[in-house]
């Protein structure tokens, strides 16, 4: 049990390999927390349904493949769009009605939605999950000298970096991103400029959902496509967002990757604690820097 | 006094909850299938177990000594407190006479305590922990199907014999995982093997990369997976990705069900060795029974589901013979004679409650060998009952004299 | 003093109902529901009267359950001391967590409490004395004060009822006291309460400790009822359940959480055979409550039931605060 004291320092190759593996998991955390951060920035709600949307993305890929024979690569585009539309519907039908209320209501509403979505999929598909194979192009592994890196895992790192970079570019360097940032600061003012803020809100939630779905498709070939996959990851991703600073794009990405690595290291030294270390860090960060590492004070 | 409205709302809420408890013990024999309906083990037990119990009742003729036989099912959600609460309610208010299935060791241990206090029969087909017939054994409970001892004796001994001398364990960090690891490690050592390392993994871990790399670095010949359900599936799947098997190491799944293998696909699972007590395509009898099961559930049965049928059948025969549902009476009958059917071979129930019977070592087929979606195993060896259930350190069960 | 007399009628009626209930209904169900009802009331003390949403109350409920189960089973403590130990530990945890958590509000507060609860969960999984996922089983109920055996369901039921009434009484008393008034003032307008010279943080910590201790009382009692302390008591869905119970019954309405607990418990009991339908229905109730029924059952029908309807309590003229804030004015 509490046996971490007896673990010797791992040899360097294993250390490097663990670092890389941590980075891969961090990629998932980064994409998911990025979506949460964008949603939180504009809507001010913690989207408890994010895990469910991630699971929907993975299932969407599975539906596409097993019902329509549509490949992984197409699913990587189609699933985020489809789940993004679901997200927009959720925003229109539910979240808009409570937009003016205490933001904790948003947390509770999305918590309820997550229960419904998870429950329905568990009812329909059981919980041992559906297999989804790694696309032929990415099967096999590359010998890096210090480790045997599966090609698909390498792709996960590349894809997650790319998605984070693109999202960052859209938000920081494009007109729609500028509007988004402005609306986050002062929705009334942006409205006064003739911008349709409610539509912007819908699109934002849709984009957050699409990011979650992208992560889901990315996860499908390595993890089992299972109704439980969202539940298992959501509290961890929450912690990541809180550590990064709620609503901070850069914070979400950096802390996503960083915590993936920290978690990976914990798995070597004290594996039993690997699911908890992130919460310990979260509590520490909140105490020392309550707005998160990259958040604005307030 | 409109205030009464709220009072009556409370009363209504109370009465609402009354409905479930109103049934009186009538002229029926009631069998409870307490299983995981919605979570990790729903596919290997769950609705399939309820269906199997109903099949047994139908095959028995629907009545026993003029009393109607009824089957009820419930979801324990893999939580021992919920399982114990349902069992208590079933015994106390709903006239349930026997409970079967009981997937998940923690739930089975909890329900065994409830049954012990009430002298009720439970026939466990879903849980693995050998503690159920070890230090926690109970006089009216039978561990029907398999336990960690049998799994360890099967897979552990067979793998060492085939040359797998050094082991690294990836263990689910909870009592069942530890018990499976300890039992297997004991067998490995007794057979001349060596354990070079192990890592405890939190339950429901999605990513096993880190642990697999540790296993790889250990250079052990065998990576033993002391886990179950989704954890096993994920670890096998990811082991394929990291080329564990290609690198010369071998995986040993210590508790694998046919639904797991089906879910993994043969491409990933091929070559795995596993111990079990039942495979649908093993004998003409198992095929005949599985065909009936398939007609209801549209999938092949797991050993847990087959065990539910077997346990219900033997229970009903005991009730018929003794004309009683009294726990000790029924148990005395069951323990007094050999147990044999399509599933159980060379079986008898020991004083500890362990149903000792033959186990089998299977190997997962190559994709080229399989003729259909459920054509998954080939039989490698039969492990005779005396070998399969041999305890390395003797039994701690207080019911065992010695 | 019509209001007092009305309250008296109320109390008397409900207690009478509670006294005869075990002859009509399955006592174990009632005991379970009462434990959850007390848990929900303790939670609502924080949400309804201080405006703090804790998403980690399972830590106190389950933590106390473990302590009671362990001290009673391993040390052979009598039930009353076992419960006391559980409550003391819950209160101590509440003091530490509260001291750290009340620095933040709203979503941050919810997240910090969740983080603490996850740590307690981890501790419960790893610590040797908790029995991992098997929990602590076969806990003896023992003899109350060394005299009265709690093994009979009816005796145990009245013991649980007494625990509930004590806890509920403490909460009701706290809310009506000057302390409660200050809490409400903090909820309504924290800066103003500060400017009036109240040491807001101390009041919040005190409320948090009280809430944690009573949640602990509920958990300890539950451990004796089921003779069991289990991981699910400290797991985060338990924290979610208690939020749901409070929400459906009515936030900040002293009886609402009780009603909510009975409804959810009855539902879980009824639907235990139907697999994940319980989850789905709970989710739907959650959504409906948030969208259309934010004041909960008692919050909606309660105002119709007072003797003299003051304008503020009559539906339709409800102050706007009730609609936007999570905790409507009582």
C-alpha cells in the first residue's frame, strides 16, 4: 500500500518513456480542458456534461465505422461536427433558459444532463465497451531507443498539439476570436455593437462540445469505446481547468500537458495515488493562487 | 388546514415506498438474482443471469411441490452496501428464499453476512475471492462456480509449466486484485517460478501505458493481469499496442470472461491463456444448453450465467427433495451428495462451502482458426477438481474441522 | 403567536407520522431515508442558509461512517460513543476543509470541496483499516448505553429517529438563532455583513463545521443501521445525490431536504431492478428542477400553507432573488 518509499529511482530510459506517456495523456486533458475553459469563459458555467460529450464523440466514431463503414479519418471530422450540433442544441434548449441565474445552476443542470446521457448509453450498450481498431496507417510502433512508441500514440501527441494551437490561433488572431474575447469581457458592450451575442454563446458551447468529441474520437482506438469513459475522466479534467485558471485558454493547455506528465511520474513512484495527485495539486493551487496558475484574480 | 397538504405529501411519499415492501411471504419459492445490471460486469452477469435463472425455473416445470417458483432480479451496482441492503430487504420483506449470481467479491462478502444472520441460502456464481469460503465462510453459502484459488491453480501452474518462470503483476488496487495476485504468486512460487515485480493500479484506470512500460522494463517473461472487466480489456488492448507480446513477453489474464474476449476481438486477444469452468462450445451438453440461452439473449453465455442456471436447478431439486426452503435443511441436502450437470463435473460441496469441480485451461484462438463471432476458445487442459481447488496454505474457514 | 402554533402542529403531525411509520413500512428503508434526510438537512444548512454549494459532503458522511464502524467493530465501543467519535472526526475534518475552502465562493468553493472529498476517498481506498472496496462489514449494533440492544429493527428505528430529531432540532435552532440571522445576512450581501462588523469568515467556518458534524452524524447512524461502512459513502456521486435531494425538496426550506431524501430513496428502492434507469430518471429530475422547479416541492407549495400570507411569501410576488440565486430567502 503506502509503499512509495521503497521504490528505487527508475533507469533513465524508463524515465524518458514515462515522460512521453504522460505527455500523451496530457494531450487528452489539454483538449478537454480547453473546451471547458472556452465554455467557462463565455458562459461562466462549469460544464459537467463535458465527459458525456467526450463519450458521445467516441461513440459517434464507432457508429460511423460499424453502421456506415466510415473511416477513422472521416470520423475525426464528422464526429466533432455532429456532437457540436448536439452541444448547440443543449445550449439552446437548456442552458439559455438559466443564463441569467446563479452559475451554479449551470453546474447542476449539466450534471443532470451527464447522468441522462451516461445512463442512456449504459442502458443501450452495457459497459464493457465496443472495440475500435487503430487505423491501418497508424498501426505498429517505432523504436525510439529508450522506448517502443506506438505510432498511434505519437499521432495523439501531434494531433492534440495541433488542435490546441489552432484553437489558440482562432481565439487570439481572428475576428471571431476577438469577438469572443470581447463578449467574455463585456457582453453588453458587444451587443451594443450589433453583434448577436446569444448566437456567439451557442457557437461557443458547440465549439467546446466539438473539442470534447474530437478528444473522444482520438481516444476511441486506445481505450474501449465505453459509456463509462466520460465519467472516469471528468473530475480529473475539472481539476486541470481549476489549476490552469478557470477560463484561461493558455492555462488549460499548459496545465493539461503538465498534469499529464505529473500524473505519469506518480504512476512510477506511487501508482496507487495517480488518480489523486491531481486533486492534491488542485487544492494547493487554489490555496496559494486562488484564481489558478494562469487565471486573472477575481 | 392546508398545511395538511404537505403532511399528506409526506404520507404519500412514505406510501409510495411501501408498495415495494407490501408483498407477503406466500405460497411461492422465490429466487433472487442479485447482479450488476448496468455497470462493469453487466455483460457477464446482469440480465443474462436473470434469464438463466428463469430458464432453470421453466425447465424445472415452474412449480416445486405445488408451490410456484418466482425469479426476481436487482442491480447492486457493484456496491457492497447497496447489495447488502437489497439482500436484507429481499429476505426480510419479500420472502426471497435464495440469492444467486452475486458478481463482485465485495458485494458477495457483504450479502454473505446478511445471509449468515438469517440462515438463508446463497449460491455465489459471479464473485471470485477465495475469502468467501476461507476466513469469511458461512454455513449456508456455496461458492458455486470458480474462485481465485482455482484461477491461480489453473493459469498460474499451467503457465509456469510451459516455461513462464518470471512474473510481473499488474494488479487492480483493491481486495479482489490483491487476493488474485497473492493466490497466483503462491502457485507460481510453488511451481518453481519467481515474481520479479508488481504494480498496483487504481480501479477503472483508462491508461495502462505507464504500467505496461514498467512491466516491459522488468524483463519478466509473464505479465500477469490481476484485474477484471474493463481494466483487463484495456490492459490487454494497450499491451498489444506497446508490443509487449511482440517483444517476447507473454500476457496471462487471470480472470477473463468470454464477453471480454469477444469485446477485445481475436486480433488483440489471440494466444491468451485463461482458466474457466465453462465454454459454450465444449461438449454436446454445453452446446445444447447454450443454444437455448442464445435464443433468449442473442449472445453466448458466460460461465457466470451458466452457473446461475446450474445453481438454481440444484437448489430447486434440493427444495423438492427436502420439501423445505429452510437454509440449513437445504444446505445439508446439497452438501450430502455429488453435484454434476452440463457445467459441473466431478463436483461436491466442501464444509467450507466451496463447490469443488473440474476446471479448464483455454487458449484464445487465432483469427484464422475462428469460424464465427463467438468461436473464441480452444480447450488446452482439464484441471481435475482436486488440483484446481488445492489451497496452498490450508483453509482458514472455521467450519473446516482440522 | 399563530405561526408558532402552526409550527407546533406541523412538528407534532410529522413526529406522529414518524412514530407509526415503522408499523406500515419496512423499517430499514425508513432508517435509511432518515439518515439521508439528516444528511440533506446538514448539507442544506450550508447551501440554503450560507449560499455555499459543497460538492464534497460525502467526505463527512462517509468519513464518519468509517470511524463509527471501525471504533464499534475493532475497539468494541458502544454505539453512542462510536457515533460520537464519527461526529468528532467529521467536525474536525470540517474545520480543516472549511478553513481552507471558505476563502473562495461559488464554483471555486464547489471545486475545492470536491477536491478534498476525492482525497478522503483516496484515503478510504488505501488506508489499511477501511477494508478497501470491501468496506467495514458486519459492524455490531451493540447495546445503547450498555442496556438497550439495538438489534431489534423497531428499537433501532426509534434510535435512528431520535438521532434524526436531535440533528434536525440543532439545525432548526441554529437557523432561528442570531447566528442563523447573520448567516442569512452573509448569503444576501456579504460585503454589507462585513461592513456591519461581522467576522464573516468565522461565521462561515462555524456553519461549515456544524454542517460537517451533522452530515457525520447521519453517516455514523447509517453505518450502524446497515452495519456497514462502504466506499460509495465517500464517493462523489453521494455528494451529487445529496445535492439532488435538497434541490428537489427545496433549497433553504427546512423540511424540503427531508422530503427530497424520502423521494429519492423511494425511487432508488423502486427502480433497483431496472438497471441504469435510476440514473436516467435522476438526471431528468435534476434538469427539470433546475429549469422549472428551482424552489423545490416545499419551496413551491410551502408559501400556500402559512396561516397569514405575508406578501413576500405568496407565490407570484416572490422576490426576484429567489429566481436568480441558488438559495431563495426563507
